[in-house]
C-alpha cells in the first residue's frame, strides 16, 4: 500500500515539474525555482516517514511564504506558484503534521482567494480560456467537498456561479448544494433557480440531463407535479429510459 502511495506522490511531483521547469519558466520565475530547491530536501524527508518531521522552519518556511506571496499577485508566475502550492498541500494532506504545522489553514486560505470570485476568469481573453478557468474552480470545489469542507465549498461555488460561469457546470454544482443542504441551509427555491440556469448553459448532454432530472425531482418534492412532469418529459425526450420510467410513474401516481 505504501509503495503505491509513494508512486502516486512521485507522479504528482513529476507532473508539477514537467509543467513548470521549461527554460522559459526558469528565466521568468526564478523565485519559484529557488523556492523548489529549498523545499526539495524537506519534501523528500517527509515522504520517507509518516511520523513527525517537525514544522518547516528557516529557509523552508521562507520558501513556502514566497510561493504564497507570488500566488497572490497578478504576474505571469502566479499560476505556477498556485500549482506548486496545491501539489504540496495534496501530497501532505494525510501527513500527521499537516494540521499541526498550519497547512490546513494555508490550504483553506489559498482556496479562499484563488479564482473564488471569478476575477481571474474574467481576465481571460477567449471563451475557451474562460471555460477552462471555471473548470479549475469546479475542481477546487470538488476537492473541498471531498475533504468535508462543505461551507468553504459552498462559498466558493456561490461566488463562482455569481461570476457568470458560461459552462453551467458550477451553477449545477451550486443547485445540488442548495438541494442537499451542503454547506448551507437547504433551499429548494434557490436549487430550482440554479438548476434552470445550468440547464440553459450546459452543452454536455449528460450534465444537462442531470440538471433536468434534478428539476423534475425537486419539483416533485414540493408537490408541483405538473412541473415535475414537464421536466421528466424533457429528459425522456433525450432518450433516457430511466426518465421514461420516471415520467410514467409521475403520471400514474398523480393522475396526470
């Protein structure tokens, strides 16, 4: 088990390295490369043991602080610094010193300001870049939910959805969070509102189908059976057999 964990960690490190050690980046982001040099021995020491290695001090702590500073800028090295920090947090998430050394707070702080209000996404010059940016935000929301940080995930989803995600993915995620009461109070009215916005924007048929099914289920929950039938019919028209069965069930149960 430890062998596979080690391979996973090494692959993460390799992915970060491949993405960011080109000659151009070495010239453009020398502070990040210097920070990595300071972090490498500490990272390797931590990988060798599940036991305490102590919190980073001296040059190692300064290297992490330097990456955090760069990640808050609007310069060309920002994304590289963010990627390096996320890799570090991912690697050390299960380490026993993670919370004690304040890494949990550092990770939460990173997620709190990276793209949470869509500002970074609004700077993108093309529609495809904007969608990619919001997809990264969606990944962060999923990671926060996986970690059990539901309140943080909801705040991030709400701010990103309010920033007009053109793909509809984050609107769908937010609708599901309202429907299930994840990170916020359950609010069926708002869930329906966001499901509708998602359904209007989603190009991916499978995701759009999820939004439509969610609308049918939610309307049925609040006893608006006509609307539930309407969205079940839409889903059935997309060729989904489960939606056809759901449509027949709604019509039979509520005599529509």
